[in-house]
């Protein structure tokens, strides 16, 4: 009986569906060891299910000269219904930039965790229950170690004492004078910065402005008079600077951003500071008074380090460790990650999707309205741009004739564009950014209105037995909101509209991608769906409108794939332009002809597709 119980427990723990987040980088820092750059960063990944979860944020060491990576410090958490265990690393630092001699702090345990401080040789007695968010080894006396905010050691971290003034929370020690400590003090009016010149015995107010909660991010310039601190206040990340040793009256804000940013000081040049935020890296050569763009990356910056006495800056993104100069970008380490961005929107011919459609009333009740069936049905040229057509129709109470939408993917910036309403106008807007990351926002503005596309999240979820990356975004268009989700390799999975008193959901039920069935597709497989019907013969329809000025749309049908040319001639038989000259799939196609630079008159349109040749006459009237 006992064996059966144990089996049931193990089966429950190990068989639950899981969500997996692939390994990715964060939190870059660096130092120089005999002119050899040593970089440290976290590699993050996690797995979770209904009865089990684990996460790993371990710290790795990368030797730039050797090009080697090794595990430096474990940082992980594991939990199931039987046990929990974890080690969390808050901070670490080295003696004399020697990677073999270090001290680090954090928490360990399981459901109950306790703080610790530990040297590389594990020889510290009485180190439990000492918490340190920031560890600093004095540049003047390497036996003096600070474990901020509460403790310090005078024997290299073997024994610890408490700061004499517990009314303040020390945050940083000056690298130029270990008697100078900066600390925050909070009361009901806010949090303010104080300074001690006697190693924490007494403190003096140096910044009377309450700048949100305290900060562990201090940056000291090569010029000892100048230092910076990063704070979060009123929803903004702010950089504050002092040009007078951090004394009273010298602290002023020089930069703020809704998004987080990363700072690197060039310790070989006074006043040189680098700032990374989003995909841009900025530089200032005047102590942060003016920043200008130094480098733009293809992905969001998650940390930077400036190598002194050189023009090299190291940066880390979600999947790449980069070596940058003003004229070059080199990937020196990477994680596999997701590199084929275009698979978020697989609009290849004959791919199909079926959605369950619901209307949500004001009470929050869902009413099933029917199905929406969509299929990729060929390409068409509009001007010089090639668009892919997706035909959709509704069933049930929403039953409708097929409607077409047109999309194109810009291969340079990897953005998906959608035509607004009319083939004739050619107005398009950004529908999806294939390089987007969580927290990004874009102005899509198709018709001059300020429409913002916000990227809400980018994570991994289980879909039909496979872990897939899911991107969630929404467009804010007062008074309406449009939300969409895209699943890697499957495409659009959710479309939600909210406009005044109308709230509709379209949820992916199943799809057929490159001939492979995912989910429930019973509504579209095994049926004579009119979306899948191919033309039985070649045809070229009369353009519409006709007469036209200056644009018109030409439609044609292909019963089989093959080479197609669509050419415009003037009435004398002289070629004006070739609208189509490429291989096309079977199906219905449209192309737009703009005659804005032509004179009024009759023009001839001729199609050649296999053995099929046909011409039509078009009248341009201006």
C-alpha cells in the first residue's frame, strides 16, 4: 500500500504540464585582471507545472581572452509538494581583481531562508543571518569589508560588526576614501540621502529632495569630485549627479526615463559615461550633461561594461554577449534562444487558422457567436510592394462572405505591415514588430493619428504539447483598445477588441501550418470550405475602377502555380511598366496600378501565365 501511495505522489509531481522559459542573459558586470577582461552575467531559465517549479539565475564567468565560460555561483530555486530549496546571490566582489579570491552574499534555505555572507574559502564563522545587498572591499585597506546596509569587517570578512548608527541605511562607500559612506534615511515625508565622513558614526543630510526609495546603484567617476546614483521615483528611473564629492546642495537630476537603463563609467577618462536603454547606447563626455547615441543594437540592452584604456564596450542582450566599438559589433558568446523571428507570423500559402468567436456583454458573460476561418491565399503586388492575402469568413450567427486582408513583411526592419482598408489608397500601418521585446512601444500612426502599439509580454507557454514563445501586445486607440497574441510557429492566437459597449474575443481553436495540424481543426478539415477552393481556369478581370484616376486595381486568377507577368503598354504598344514578374501560387491575386505620372488615354494590360495570354483596355481620365 505504501508503494502505491509513493508512486501516486511521484506521478503527480512529474507528470503535470509544464511551462519552460529558455536560457537567456542578464546583469552584466566586468573587471580587468592583468589587462584581461573578466565578465560576469546571469543565465536565466525556469520550468513550472501544477505541482513543480524551478528557476535558475546562476552567475557565470566569461574570460574574454580565452573565450571560455564557467559556472561561478549557483543561484536557483526548486519547489514541489514535498520539498523546497534555494540559494540566492545578491552581490559579490573580488580582492585585487583576482577571480579566485571573492566574497559573496545572499540567502539560502527552502520555504524558510536565511541570509549569509561567504568567502571563496568558506572559512567565515558566524556569517549566518548577516544580510548584504552590496559588498565593498576598501581600496585603502583590503582587510576592511563592508556588507551594506548593516555590517562591516576589519579582518577580511571573518568576523563582523554592526554600524554604530542604526538610524541610517548605508548604500555605498567611496572608492577614494573608505570613511565616506552614503546612506538613506526614510520617514513619513520620504527618503533622503545622507553622507558620513567618519565611517557611519554620524551622518549629514546632503540631498533634501525625496527621490523615491533607496538605491544600491552608485557610480564614481575618475574625477573623485563626481559621482552618480540611480533612483526610481514617481514611476521614472532617474540619474542624479553630484560634482562636489556628494556634499549638500550638489545633487541634481540629469536624466530620467520610464524604462530602466544601465550605466558604465570609463575609468580611464574623466567625464565619460555610457548609458544603455532599450536598443540604444548613449555616451556623454561631459559628466552626463549631454548624451548622444553611440550605438544602436538589434535587441534590448540588459547590461554594459566599459573596458578602460580602450574604445571597447561590452553589452549583453537577451541572447547575445557583444563586444562593441564605434565601428564594429561582435558576438563573443550567445544562447540559442529564438532566432527565426518571422515564425511569429507564418503567412505561407495554404496555412489556415480557425478561431472561436465570443461576444462579452457588460456583465462579463461570454456568448459564443460562431467560428472565424482564415487562410493564406496567395500574393499580390500593390505598387512595388508584395503583399500576402489572408481571406477570412465567419460562420454561425456571424455568417458572412469571405473578406480579404493584406500583409507584408519588411525584411530589413522585420516589421509586419497591414493595409488599412483599401487596396487603392495603399495606406498601411505596423501590425507586428518581429523584433519586439516586452516593454517596447511603437508609434504606428497609419493616417496621422497617434496610435501606440505596446508590447506587454514575451514568454513561453505550453500549447498543444509544445512549449512555444507567446508575444502579447495591444493598440491603444481611444476610445477603443485592440489586443493580440502571437504564438511562435503558429501565428495569431488571440484577437480582442473593446470599443464603447462592444467587446469581442477571437480565440485560436486550431490551425494547419505547412500541412501539420495543431489543436482542433474539425471545422476546416474534411469539408468543402469555400476558402480552399482554387480557380478552375485562368482569368484576367476588367480593372476597377475604370475609367480611373490615378489608381486602379487589377484582379486575375491562376488555377496552378507558375511564372506570371503582368505588363502595361500605351496605345502604341510601348511598354510602360511591368507590374508582376515572378513565380506565384495558384489562387486569386490583385495588383494596384498607379498612373499618377502618365497622361490621360487608353492603356493596355496584358497577362502571360503559362499558355494563358489575355489583354484588357483601361481608360485613364485626368
